[in-house]
C-alpha cells in the first residue's frame, strides 16, 4: 500500500516547491520509486523536477465522459481503455514517475469520469511505495474523492494573518469532508523573520498539526527559478533541503539525512 503525501494551500504560497523537494528527498533516502502527481491545472511540477509534460489526464477525463454517453462498450471495456490511456500520460524516470492532471473540469456532469479516474489512478498509485500530490489551491481533489486516504497532508501558507487563516479554513474543510488523514504538518513559507512561538503554538493547538515548520526566503531557489533550472540542481547545504528532510524524519517517513543528487 502506498504512503500518500498531499501538499495543499492557497495559490502562490510555494506548494510546488515543497512538493518537488519532498520528491527529491524521498528519492535520495532510497524511498523510491515515487509517483509525483501534479494535480494543479497550471502544471508546474514537471518544470520543478526538470521534466516537460506533453499529455495530461484532463483530456482523458473528457474522453471518459464521452464514453459514458455512447453505450457502445461495456463498463469493464471503458475502464480498461481509460486505464491504458492514463498510463500513457505517465512520464517515467529512473527514480520517479510523473503524471499531470491538467485542466479543470468543464460544464456538465463528470460523475462517471471522476469515478473511472479515481479507480485508474488508484491502480497506478498502488505500484509505488510513495505518492506525492501537488494539489491545486484548496482541497478540490479531495472534495471530489479522487484521493480518499492521506498518510500525510502538508498545508503550505505564507506568514500573513490571511495566510494562516487559510490553513485553519482548509483544516476545517478537511474535517467536514471526513478526510482520512493520519498526520498534518503546516509549513509557513517565505518567512522574512521568525514567526512568534505564540502564533505557532496556537495554530498547532487548533489544527492538531504534528509539526509547524517555518521556511525562509531563499536566494538560491529564486536564482534557479530565474534560470529555469529544476530543483534537482539545488545545493546540498540549502536550508530548504535541511528543513524538508527534517520534516520527513520527524513524521517517520525517513530515518536520517539525505543527499540530493544532481539528477533524479
């Protein structure tokens, strides 16, 4: 059974960066192969991991919806066809594979399409010991029940009052949806100074988070983004690598320091 990590938060807080670093730290600690799922319609995780997506699951969902209305194949045949098509969306590398969800749903009912998608993705994910999901803003994929069980949810926020309130709102939403969540970690990203102990303590009490982690603004990360380089080029001494590794150690995913290689 896969260990599933989902990264979520409002738009622009650094979810993709955290997702990519999580994938790279898992690989470096021999927790592989990893399935990286880019569930954000903007599809940025591929660039962060030094890849380029050509096909997304969004188009497959459209095909599934069309099949549901044709009636010229059985449910089993449609499901098998969908599974084959989704597998063709996978980008394979030595240590991890990537699949991108692509654009959001269009108008009309997608009940069959989402049910078929959920089943097909589960079959794929079961082949990987670790799954890392870079979610779109909010909890849309969880609300559609495409992902039902999470071993670890990482909520990313900026250090503003509004950003921290978004964490509280997302936590309440996850509880309302009865999300099967084993552990929660909150990351306060791009902090220019230390967040007060009182604020982090209160947030931890309100959410039951196993850990509140503060990540600083990082010049090397900004330079890599400016150059269009993937995060696999990040230096081993970078504090972001240290912090993400610490997170994974403290929640029990890995047991010690890692070294990110120059290529995944």
